C-alpha cells in the first residue's frame, strides 16, 4: 500500500540506502548492549548463558 503512494524515485532511494540503514541499526544494537548491562542481555543467549553462573 505504501508503494502505491511512493514513486519509483523513492523506491530507488530506499534500495540504495538499505545497506547503510542496516549497518547503522546493527551498530546501534551493539552500542545499546555495550551501554546497558551486557550480562543481563547475554544471559538470555543459550550458548553464552552458562558462562555467567554465579557461585553462591
């Protein structure tokens, strides 16, 4: 439905900028994990979960 309102020029622009937007999105996610508590996020990843076991 959105492509009906956007012309071919905007479709080309989106096609050209998609890799850049994808890269900046990935950088933003990595930055968010770095700024926040990375253990809180990474303990939900199954392979990495065992590395953060606490000895109580």
